[in-house]
């Protein structure tokens, strides 16, 4: 263990702000001893330290237990800045803006559908485009794109792609305020106009899963989850549009730091004052990407429901295919939090980290107002995923944030060198998993061995009171790019 680390609890370490001249706040890392060894090998702690230099940062530079090396910020990093004197940084959001996860419930038992699982996964694969650069069924003209970027999920709701109640089960009701399509480049429009309803590649997936463990009966019942239940998890983001917006504004921010002569330990932390024209423009474009991402996951939901209807010969409503929740893990958002006993308006960056609001922080019309926000944590395609719930106590920790997944152990290039995709698919099939993947090489990038054990990560979140375990899920069928 590095000599500068201070162990605060079995699940939390601190890097004092005196460790490196220029740190404005300490670093706080939520890990146990086993995960800490993996983090130190990845050198992600350097990025935790670097983020502590961000102008206007308050409280601490936080890292979730799935932390690993990223662009500027570590993936699993959380940082909040004062909106009056602080900065906003594209590196604190990431390239896949508003990448997130949603969980669809069914009233089916997993054991009942085993004979039809192969047909179901094939139908899902037929209806949902996957892989690099794939085009969706819906192509938007400029006017339609602008409306979608402004209104998010409401765009699909008006056209029959969503149920009325879906929007109440999505963060920000499926539309992040502050979007302005005029701040989005022509190239971003070009990349996004035909990718709505596409899964993408990399770690994006759709999985048929079974609820195999319940840790909190009361919350599980409130969420409508039961042991043996078949559920569907969808993980995707803003596709080429979000990537282009991030690329565009990194160039803008690099000019800002030169103009303001800001000294940062890593140029990938390029940023602009939240209150500046450049900061406002980035946030407006980022909100557009968030609205696109939430609409994209809704279109994926629509085609998932249609696929189930085709296989089971019942309507999606008869099959109980309601949305549990949809939450993003690559966003910067304006939120009010208590810092040093005072309420502050903050720009909270969560990169590879998930919002985990406790009961009192949710809107009054939220169906989970008295329970806490559902938190959906995917693992790898051979082990497990989890549903957790936000806790009131977590507000005192990392601005009501928690992990977003397992966290990588290997880079994608390392994984492809060490693992053969065709062999992996065969091994998973022998374990009873049905895999629909576009390319074997891309499958190797997402091999279970390339990831940490998500159960270890979730246990730390639970132990640190960032979020509380509710149910455990295991994969049955996987759709990958």
C-alpha cells in the first residue's frame, strides 16, 4: 500500500491534500484491501490526485470501488465544483455521454422460458442493431433531431415508442434540462441522425437475466422483483453523437485553459468555468447528448417489448414488461448538496459512477420517493449483475453516488491478445449462456476475465453505505456488439 494513503474504514482510504502541492481537496477512495491492490496496479490513484486540482472542486476527489484508468478523470471518479467559481470538464463526463443502464421487469419465471430462450435472443438480435457504427430503423431529419435533443424520451412517447408511465421511471424523467441543439456541431448531427435504437459495441449489451438472490425483501417487493423472475437489462449510451460532442468540446476547453493560463497536472483535465460561455455551451450540448441517450434506450426498450410479444404471443403489458428504472453513469449535473454545513449549488461530475439518491432527494411524484432510487449495476456476461437502492446516508458520502459496474482489469487490447472470442463463446455456451455477438474479436474485449468481480465491488458500496444491495441477477442470454 502506498505510504501516503490513510485507511479511514475497512471500505475507505484517503489521500491527504498535503500529498501534492496544488491539491485543493483530499482524495477519497472507496475500496477494500483486495480492490486497493488492483487500483494501485492500474495507477488510477494518480488521476484521483489530478482531479483534486480542478478549479472550484469541493469536499474531495472521490473514486468508486470500480475505479480504473480513464481519460483525464478515472472511470469511477466523482467530483463536484461550485457553480459560481468552479469548472466543468468533459473529461469528468467521458466520451459516451449519458451511457447508462435500465432494467425491464416481466411477470415470467426464468425457468419457464428456457425452451424459448434461443429463439428469444435471435429475435432480439434481429430487431436490435449492434456493433460499431450500425444504423437504426429510425432515421431523423434535422427538425426531428433538434426536437429529440430538446425533449429526450418525450419525443418517443409522442410517437408511441414509450408507455406513459415509463418517464416516471427514468432519471430526470427522461429529459435533462438546459439542452440547446445550436451548441451541437454538424458532424455530431450527422453521426447521430441514424443511430437511434442501436446498441453499439464495447461494453454495451442487452441481457436476459434471472433474479437469483434477494437481500432486502421489503425493497425488492416495492420494486416488483421476485426470486426466479425473468428481467432484461439494457446498457447503451449516446453513440456517435455523444462521442463527437465530447471531442468537439475538448478542443474548446484546451483553448480556454491556455487563455486563462490555468495550471493543471494533466491536459486531459481541460475545463472551463461553469459560468463562462464555453462552459455553458458544453453543458447545453452535453444535455442534448443525454436526451439522445435516454431516447435511445427507450427505442431499445420498444424493440425489446416487440421481440417478447413475437415469441410469447402476448402483449408486453400482459407480460408485465414495465420499466424498473433507467439511470446514467456518465453525466455532469446541477444539484444541491450540503458542504461544510451549508447548502451549495454544484456541478456534480459522475464518470463511470451512478447517482444513488436516497428517499428524501427524489421528486415528490417519483414512485420511489419513500424507498430510494433503484441503482442498476451490470457485471460481466458470465457472473452476475445487481440492483441496489440509494440510501439517505449516502448523501453524506460522495454526493449520493455509487459504482457503475465491475470495472476493467485489462484494457481491450490486452483482452484481445489473451482471449479468443470464438473459444470464449463456446465456453459460455457450455455453461448454458446463449450469446448473440456481431464479432468474435469484440466479444474477447468483454470477456469475464477482463473485469473485476462485480460482487466485490457491490459489497464495498454496501459496506460504505453508498448504496444497499437489493437483488442479485445472473445472465441467461446476452446480446453484444
